[in-house]
């Protein structure tokens, strides 16, 4: 259908599954545009204007990615990732993978998504590197994307990798002296989530894997500077801020940042 109805589209098909993290990286390398738009197989644009509206929101060089507003109709009609006002650039800590756009050159320069994560948490992992590079995630104002979250998702897999990758994030990026407290809080929160989950064993196994894996890979740590960590925590805990209010807290937007 794609080949017949959209002959100008380059269709790349694989017979093996390596997971969305690997394939999103591959898609970024294959793309030729300046900005990558990424949605999932259970998401759809509700308007032909969303892409154009979002492209206009890259009007500041500090904006590395835009979190596109979206709705999950099977849950409620709340619009998520929408900037509270249109008269300023509102910065958030992270975007959701199914509804975002990112500068392709920046994405590739920062190493894309860490493929060892396999599933879950790759957005947060990338966004803190984006912040370390002096770039931000902007909340958008475009027409919404609908995310029709499937009822048949493999929650056991999500629970395992979700809890594991929360700890991988801490081991890899959290600077001293914050690492012990961050690890403890993440572990306690994970245990609390496991007690409320339908698959507590998968969550607990994920946490054990995350704790053990972080210790094994201590030498690969790449902690962000303390001001970057504190700014990331502020955005996560306190909500979005105007770019003008945090510009002085951002690192210089260097062009040679690596993963």
C-alpha cells in the first residue's frame, strides 16, 4: 500500500525485530531533513498543519526538540505537552517518544538514543544530554497528535525495562554527591510502584538488573555537571519554565558535545 500510494517515499523493511530504540536511531540516520518527526504505530496526526506549526517552533537556536501536544483518547481528553501560553518559549524536562520533533544533526551528534536501553526511558536519557549541550525541549502549541495506546501492550516487558532503565539513568548521569540519594529514592519509588503493579516480580527483577548493571559499568559513567542536574530536577519537579528565566543556567550551546 505504501509503495503504491506513496511512490516517492523510501520504505525500509526488516524481517527481524531489534526494538524501537535501535530503529529510531536507524531512521534518523536514513532521514535527510533538518528536523525529524517521530510518532508510534498507534498514533496519528489529527491535522495537516501539525508539522508546519511545529517547524515554526524551532525559531530559537536553543530549541533542540519540540514536545508536540497530544491526547490519549482511550484514557481522557487532556491535552499533554502543550505550552501554557503562546507568548514565550516554555521549556520542559523531556518529551514523549510518540509525539515529538528533534533537530536531526543535533540528535546524531549527541549519539541518538542509547541502544542498550532496549525499551523505555530513552527519551529522558537523550533529553538530559540535550540539556548538557545547552539545548532545551520546548513545549509546543501545534494541533494535537492522537495516541491510541494499545490495550495489548506487553506490560511485563515495559515494567522490567522501565525500572531497570531508571537506575541506568542514575548510574550514568547523576553527579556526586547526589548519586547515592538519587539511587536510594529511585529504588524506593520502584519498590512502591512494584507493590501497586500487576507484575511486581518484573519490576523487582528490573531494579536488580539496573543496580547490578550500573555497578558493572561504573567506568562508563558520564555524569552531567551539577548545574545541569539541578536544572533537570527543577524542570521535572516544578514543571515547565520560560526559556528567558533559565537561560543563565544553561551551558553554552557547544557544537562538539558527545554522548
